C-alpha cells in the first residue's frame, strides 16, 4: 500500500498535493488540519485517515481521534500529532511505548521534516513537516512511502516550495 503523508496544513490544501498523491492508495494527515475542508478536498482524491492536532477546534476533535493505531500490510502504525522525537518523547508517548511499540510512529506538530530510526525501540519515526502556510518552517514538505509484506520502504520526502507561497 502506498501512503501519502502530510501534517500541519493549518487550513491550507496545497493544489500540488493532488499531483504528488496521484498514485497513493491513502492519504494520512498527522494533525493540525485547521479546517475540515482540507480533509474534504483530500477525500475527493483518495481515502483519508487523520488525527486532530492542538490547533484543531472541537468539531474537528469530534470527527478525528487524538491517536490512530493501524495494522496495514502487517506493519503496526501509530499516528498522533504531538509525540516529541527520539529519544525525547513526551511522557504520554513514552508511557504508551512502554506498553506497546509500533513499527512506525507518525507525528506532526514541530513543522520539522524528519525520518529517523529509534535505536532504542527499533521503530521508524516520521514527521512530514508542515504542508501549510502557517508556522516558522521555510519550506512546505510531505512524504510518501510504501507498506507491503510486513515492511516499510520507499520513503520519499517532497518539498512543495516556500511557506506562504500561494499557488
């Protein structure tokens, strides 16, 4: 299964997402959606899974969970908006990782694009950065990857251009 991964859209759906997510099977949004119209637009192209972020309103929080645990192609995935980063996870995340460890942990919030293998737990940590125009990031980023036959592979980081640039 090919996945398109975004976070921190803050109400902006970059029109280039359709081009970059054309061949994915699903789009995953790691929070700070900003406006549910973003999700509706993405759903016009592909199935979407999402979690809410700290800027999302109560209506959005009623639709999307804080945490989403998935088992896709034999790969366990945990999506949450705020996690920290390896090895400096937030207490809530550390506690949960003490109970169960996914193969892939996905988060957003920092607006910093990062892919890293946590040496302690072995999990793959992904933060696609920010795809919106709000925040301190300079460049909008997204990711694509594959889950197949119990493996994570083919990770791509895609730069969408400068923050604030409306196309």
